[in-house]
């Protein structure tokens, strides 16, 4: 009896689930716990992490300059999310409701740009928007402006870059949610006398809300960390939390402080995911 | 306005709107492609100096760039293989067997998906430094497997949700042991989900910047090479390589998609 | 005398607090068609799965050809299964599906080919070799599932509601075909179904399970004519069941008190005062317009139901219970609204020991309520 249980359940479950469990423990759980520990550590005179307990790193988090950047980062992420929803929703609706043959192509056209390295595409925006870039050249050539416009290096360009990078993460869940919409529901709503707007607010929006929620999670959270977008397009004028962390781990070489800053990101993530689950969001739909 | 007229206007607005979105998505790509033909040789390679194919030739003299591309491919292939194997087994086991701590594994799976990449990047960097694993190809592969595994699992799981357990029982009933059953029955039936997961893992791996940035050591991947060159202005040969990669992937997709369509018809 | 091929001894299966199979003892004989019959959740499929090796008994032993098999994996047992969902391998052709068992046994390719073709001929599927399961109809899938299970020449074939997904006409046809196959190949079939008609048509013996307990194992006619329990009587065919107790015994003749009055029946092995059930098949139910000696039932005709060649008359007893009387169309039946005195020939009905003592519980409840 025992032998059967071993062969039928215990051994196969160890063989199948064992590797991924070990992997996740060693490369996800342990590193994150270590970061948590490190955030309470100090630096010695050679800038090495020593295991001496301190709350200094957390105290430094309340530095006014840092707080400004948290605010700015949340604002950028928020604007990015809102813009993504406003553009991606009608867009996903239009492509998801196209007749079958073209639909696949239209969908692929959203994905294809993302097979080109994201950095180089962000750089493409820089080329396009720079003082000697395409847009300014064109504007001056057409005598619309006499001086090149300073289009780069402010919050707006960072938001533009974020929207650009994260747009498909909003489109994908929305597209899935909208495609699942049963056409007869819309007809039923119209049949019951609902005008376009009421059909939208009474039927379509509630049924596709799950897509908006998962899209928002997948846009907002990464936007807090995408330091390279803020680097390339914001030029240091619109840093996000990711930039603060990156600096501590690279040039700043203050890993414990960087770890404490990471804890902020982890907490924000946990909070948002909790809200997402409260709203009835399915974790699985964040992955595909 | 007549009902038809209204509909036409609506449709027109819709098409115009979508076109704008696609323009927005493809504009930087256009910049890259155009710049790959730019004859300029002076930094930051922004002024248009005329049309040339030179960069597509010179590209093959840029050893550092080519080797970074090679690294990217090696890392993507190896990490995809590993992630797909571990992930497929894991998804299957979690679906099929009962054991304690399933919820914990599930929770761990979502972490790499939702947490900002930079957090995973610095935590892996901290781990590798602490246990003295020299940073390079190995750490890159380990990191890439880590962030791809959940995506493989989710894809395979989606396929498993429509899976009929009794086909495995039928296989065992007909004399196949568990291992043979897994390879003869389970694996082929799950193949589409596995392939989807693998493709996603591969895509994530070749495009990854943030996590690779922290764990690379001296081994440069293609995205990291781009990052390096951005400081001084991206050279046209980098643009040329990007264009080639894009072209390659499009051809690949068109080929596999049409093949797929053909199979569906048969 | 046939040899036992499957012996189930004192088998229990418990999932958590759910006792699915209770102390099951059953011997299946070589070459017979045995049906496990019962409503859903009665433990019949679990029993089948324990024989196949997909579940292990919590206690007790199962022997196939005299050999204990609890420790054997499904792939080590010489029994094969036809699954309810067919469980065809979707990525393999019909040929490869049927050949699977032989391939696992490492039978030479030539022989596999020969035997697969024989099998396909047997189940009338010639020409379907290269198709995939998704391209077949339900009935064809069913044949593939049967062929795939039979090709290994198992000593016992287990069938788990194999015809459940087919429409009525096809089901009837497949029932006959299965029976034909079974006789031709002389393989023991253990067949699970909840369809009593199917069980009656096909089986050599029927084993009726109720809530994990085996109520009766017997030939179909025996089951129909001499049900061992109230459950068997109601599950197989239609019947009128009366709860009651024995008032007095005179030789084989029993005088019985039921809630609505007194009735008579014959039976041995009963004691005065014992709780019993009386089962009267609708076609055996008689009626008179004046009281009949020994019977004090009165009923009022409420409704008629026409079922093709037979007519059912529904009459209501004073306590509200309904009584069914069945006659061939054209035979006399009482008028609607008429008062009748139901009775029966003592020898036409079955008296069953009441294991649950339901009658007095019910009466007590009424009094207390």
C-alpha cells in the first residue's frame, strides 16, 4: 500500500514539482529575503555590506529629494496607465471586433514592434524628438517654427516612452476580455432599449473591467522601475524609483540603501496586487 | 445624417484612430531602419549624410557587436530550454498531484511576473555576489530562466485546463508505465501550450535589458551592447543589425504562421 | 462450472470521511458478462477503477486469476478498460491508438499490423486507419476505444458506462454489438452502467450497488422477479412498494398490515411482527369494484398515461401514495374518478425483509409530529 502511494504520487510529484520549487526558492525567495535583510545592514569603510543592524537606510528613505522622486514616479506611472487605458481600450475594441481574417494580422502588428530591442526603439524616439531630430527638422523646414523645440528631457517625454514600452501589456488583456464579449449581449442590451452609451456603461465596461484591471497592474508596476526610459528620454529630469535603486547598485555603490528603496517597490507591488485580487482579479491572467 | 452615413463616419474615425496608434508603434522602427542606411560616420550619427548599404557590410567587422548578439542567442536558447523543461514538469505536477505547499509555490510563481524587473535584478545580483558566483554567462542564464519559468508554467497550465486525465489512465491501462506515458501521451498533447510558453520565454530573454544589466558581469548581450552605445549615440551598424533581426523574425513568423494555417486546413 | 476470474474480498474504499465502497464481496466468473448497476455515486465506478488499478482499496483484497493485484500498477495488470469519455489519444491516428497496447508490449511491427487490421475489421472500422479521433463520430470513437482495449487480449475487459454519450438508437445497436463481441471472443466483461434496461439486455449477471453496498448479484430475471432488497425492487423496473409488517402467518400465506390497510402475500422465512416490504409490479396489480377477501385497500383512479402499447392507470390511496396499474392497450381499466379495491394474487408479489425498519419510523414520526 505504501509502495503504491510512493510510486503513484510521492515520487512523481517530487520529480515534476521538485525542480521548479527549488529554482523558485533559490532564485526568487532567497534573493528577496536577502534584500530584505540587506536593507537593515550597514556599509563598512570599503563600501562593503556588513551585517550590522541599522535603520539608517530606512531613515534616508524619508529624504525630501527622495520623496519628490517617489511622488514623481507614481505620477508618471499613473499618467502612463491612464493614457494606456484611454488609447488601448478603443483600439483593442476596434481590432478585437474586426472580421476574423484581418484580426490576426492587426493583432500581430501590435506585437511585431516588440521583437525589436526596446532600448533601441526608445532611442528611436530620442532621434525623432531631439533638437536636430526628424520632427524639429520637419517643423523648421515647413517654417512652422523658427527655433528647434525642446521636446526631450521632461516628464512628458518619459511618460511617452513608458506608454510606448508598456502599451501592449494593456492591449493584450483588453483584447482578450473584449474578444470574449458575447455579441448577443450587446444586441440584447440594444434590444432592451439601451442607447450606445448606456450599453457601454451597463454591459460592456463591467464585462471588460477585468481586462482593465490586469492591464493596469501590468503597466503601473513596471513603470515604477523602468529606469532606462527615464534615463534616455527624461535625461535625469524625470527619474523614477527605478533610477534611485539603479544608482545605489551601480555608481552609488550603497547596496543597503538600494535594498531599502527596493522594499518600497515591493510594498507598492504587494498593495496593488492585493487591491487587484480584492477587485476579483485573477493572478493567472497577468501571466499570459 | 442617414443611418448608413453615420455608420460610415464612425468606421472612418475608427480606421483613422487605429492608423494613428500603429504609426505611433512603428515610428521608432522606421527611424531605426532609415538610420541603418545613413552614410554618416561621425557621432552621434544623427545627421543624414546620404544613403548607403555600408553598415550592413561593416556590421560583420564589428566583432564586439556580433559576439553580443551571439551571447544573446546562446542565453535565450539555453534559458528557454531550461525554463521550458522545468516549467512544463512543474505545471504538470502541480496540476496532477496532491502535495503540501502548493499554495506557496503558486505564490512564488507570481513574484517574478508582477514585481518590477529591477527588484528581481538587484536581488539576483545580491545573491550571486553573496554566494560568490562569478557574474557572466552562467548568471545571465540563471536569471533568464528565473523570469521565464512562470510564463512557461502559465501557458502549459492554460493548456492543461482542457486536459482529459483519462487518456493517461488509458495509456497505463494499455501497458505503458508513467515515464513512457508522459513522453508518449502527456507531452505531445500539451505541446502547443509548451511551444507557446517557450516562444514567450525566448522573446522575453532576447529583449531583456534590466535584469541582464545587473547580473551580466563582463558578458555583454545585444540589448546591453545597445545600452552601452546609447551614451555615445547609437551607431548605424547597431541599427542595421536591429533591422536584420526584425526582418528575420518577421520571415520566421510568416513561415510558421502559413504552415500553421495549412495544417489547420488539412 | 466456470472458474472465478476476479475475486473481490472485503474491499472498502474511503475518501476522507466518505465511505464509497463498503465491505464488497464479489466473484466474477470466467467468460461472463457481469454488470455493476447503480445510480451515480453508488461506488460502481470506484469498484471498476480499483480492479483496473487507478484506485487502491483502503482495505480488502482483489484477485485476478487467483493472483492478488493490489500491489500491481495499472500497466502490470492483465485487464483493460474502455473509458466513459473514450480517452482516445487525440494526437495519434486510429491505427496508432489501437496499436498502442501492442507497441508497449514490444510486439513485432508485422504482427501489430496484422492484429490491428483484424481488430478494425472486428469493430467494422476498416478504412479509418489514418484518421484522427476528432474526425470520428461518437459511435466510431466508441468502437476505437473497444478495439484498443481488446487488442491486448485481456482476461477481463472493464467498461465504464461506455455507451453513456451515445444517442438512444446507437446505444441500442452498440449494446447488441458488444454482447456479440463478448460471446465471440469469450472475454469476461465487467460493465458499469446506471441504465437498468441496458443491464437487463446485456448481462449474464447483474450486481446492484446502492450507496457503496452490494445489494444483490443475480441473473436479470432473478433480479426482476425476486429482488433481494427494496432498493433493487424499485431500481429494476417499475413497481409498487408497500412498507408494512407481518400480522400473521398461515403456512406460506402471510397476512400483512400496511399503512392503508391489510393485504396478503406468500413467503417463507418470515416471522410474525417482522418489518417487510411488499413489491407489486404494475402489470400484476389487480383491482375489483367490490372488496376482496384479505385486502382492505381502497383507491381512487386519478390519471391515465398512455405509453405506446401499454396503458398505465394511476390510483391514489387514502394516505396520498400513488398506485400504478399497467395493462396492454385495449384491456379493461377502471373509469377516471372511480373507487377501486386493489388486490393481487398472493404468488405474484415479492415480500422483502425490511432492513431499515422504515415503516415504524415513519409511523412514529407521524404520531410525534
